[in-house]
């Protein structure tokens, strides 16, 4: 009985081990194909706005808006949480420069980041809301280009 059980478990492990690499190969091929599709679609973008930049703008705008929807009192805890928003914002600006998007978009991103920094420095919620509006408008203007 023990030998049969051990043999059954051993065969199960062997069968699992043999089939796992083939599944892994299929997943890697799918990921590779998806990456090629994204590269091909972004290369033909004649408006010079890269999909990653649009995603960055959208994600930053959404996170910014969600953070302001919560009670924001400029406490140390709030500011630590807002660091995530600033990280997203700065990354989006880096992407915009890297992919050489229009100066209008870069300027809007930089202006909203500067407003955000001023708001945190001055502890002014109205400046945060103004920076949020910049991002929301920028997101609305260019989100259709992603589709």
C-alpha cells in the first residue's frame, strides 16, 4: 500500500515537472507576441504621443484624483501617501521627454507638478485641486488618442 502510494505521488510529481516547462514556454511566447504588437502600434503613431506616456498621464490623473477625494489634511501620513502621486507624476514627465512628445504636453505636466510642489510647500489644498484639474484636462484631451 505504501509503495503504491509513493509510486503514485512520484509519478504525479514527474508528470507535473515534465508538463510545466512547456506551459512556461507558451506563456513566454504570448508575452513576446504582445510586446511586439505594442511596439508595432506605437511606431506608427504619427501624432508623436507614445502609448506609455498616455498611460502615465491617465494613471497619474486617476491616482491624483483618488488621493484628493480622501480627506487630505497635509498630515505627515497624507504627505507620505502623496509621495506615490509625485513618483508617478515625475515618471510620466521622464517618459514624455524620453519619447519626445509635444512641448505642450510636457509643459502641462511640468506645470501641474510645480503646482503640486507649491501646494505641498504652502499646504494649500486649492493649488492641489488646480494641479489635479490640469492633469484631468490633459488626460481627457489625449486619452482618445490611445484607443
